[in-house]
C-alpha cells in the first residue's frame, strides 16, 4: 500500500520572491547577478552583468548590503572594492575551477621566476593570487589593457591558458601562461560542434575565450558574456550557436524572442556538462536566507584587501568605458536609484 506524501513542500517561487522583495528594501540591499545564474535569479536582480560590469556596480553602489549571485571570487572583488558594505553570497561553496587551478603559493613561486614580466591575472582567481599580480583583467577588458602595455614588456598571464593563448595570438605578444582552465568551457566537443554547424550552416557561433582553441577556431565571435550578448542582439541572423555557459541564453531569449539560440554541445552531443556547477549552487531559497540572515559574509583581512585592491584599481583605470549594453538593469523594486 502506498503512503500518501504529506508534509511541507517548502515555499513556492512566488512566496520566495515576495520575501526577497520585502527583505531587499528592509536591508537596503542591492542584488547583483552574473549571466550564468538561473533565469529566476537574473530576473529579480537589480543588475545582471559580466565580471567587469558587476565589479563596477559593486564599487559604486550606495546600498548597505551587496547580495552577490555569482561565484565566490566575484563576491570577494565586491568586498575588496566596497569594504564598508556587507557582502553576502547565497552559497559559500560557489567556487570556480579556474581559481582552484591556481593555488596562491604556487603562483607566487611562478611569478618570482619572471621578475621582468608584467603579471596580468584573470579576475577568476582568489584574493591571495590577486595580491601577487600587477593588473587584473577580465575577458571584456583584456585586449584593451594589453594594448596599453609597452610592446617590449613580456607578459605573464594566469590562470586561464585558453584565454591567454587566444590573447597571445590576437595581440602577437610574448606571453608566459599558467596552465589553468575552466572545467565548463573545456567540455565542448569540436566534433559535435562541427556536426551542429552543418545542420545550421547560417548560424554564427559565438564563444567565450575560456574555450580551448579547437572550439574558438570555429567561432565567428569571441568575447566576454556581455560581448556575446551584444553580438547576438545586434546580428540579424535567425539562429546562433552559443559556446559558453547556457545561463546567458536566458537574457538572449528575453531580449530577442524571435531568434533561436542553441547551446554548443558537450562530448556526447547533448550533455548538461557545460552548466557551471558552482553557479548552480545559488538558489532562490539560499538567496532569501542570506538576505534575511546576512550570512555567509565575505571577510578579507585589511592587509590582503589592500594588496588585492591595487591591481583591481589599475584594471578599473585601464578598462574601456562601460558600453550601453553592459549591466542589464531592472527597475528597482524599492524605488531607489542605485
Ligand atoms: P565574464 O567576465 O565574461 O562574465 O566571464 C566570467 C566567467 O566566469 C566565465 O566563465
Ligand atoms: Fe569558473 Fe568556469 Fe564557472 Fe566561470 S564557468 S565561474 S570560469 S568554473
């Protein structure tokens, strides 16, 4: 005999949203979300953007609390740039495989071997690794920053070997690369991508530079999440193949519902392996909890914060001005202008 299921099924999304909307006003909080977050989180955020947009928003907000819906290194950057704010992350286990691929002590030893090199470090790294870097870069400002570095100055780029390889080729610069990579972008299959391209011969391929070269070689556009979004919105093709984390397809479908966006396939042609498992840890429920309890918070010692802030400040100074496409703002529920 089957026993009927009873008990508490937990709050509905609508109930969670109502609570989040009440709490964000009560706590004077701003909710920042990366394009790889679940669509429901993107829809309720005050700003959705790429790593650079979100760093800028974190540095300029006048909210008391920053709820960072993204991964830990992004929330750490918010704390480094806005130390007086309370910065909470829905799930403190939301790490990043690129960060994990670059342990601070190993990086410090590597950096010491190249004293004449300028150390450009991708923002996807720990605060400790940032302290050993000269300038932080993201995929949307890297090219612009490299162009400001004297041509005879060799570059040490960490931790993403694929972003580094792509930039070395694009800029024709001498670079030493740290051998790190993103587990998500490494899952795309070249064979399956070629198959998909033959099925959709008119569909441009847009790829993130964290993809390996054998994927980037098939791309019509390579860029950061915000750059990929702008590319597909501006382009008049009907169908696009997207080689990055599929969370971004939510914004594409919202902005261009008449177009079709196909996620680039993984190794078996249809796996879900290119969803970022770290980004996926953040849920509406955990977002409500961290806003209500103001925990878990990001804490960094003042010494480490100041050392990590110097290369981040240089990044902000050397970045191109924000483009209109960056940071999709939603009207704040609280009626405040952030
Ligand atoms: P963007 O800066 O392009 O948003 O990339 C962040 C990231 O983690 C990509 O995997
Ligand atoms: Fe890190 Fe890759 Fe996830 Fe981006 S997609 S946060 S690089 S693990």
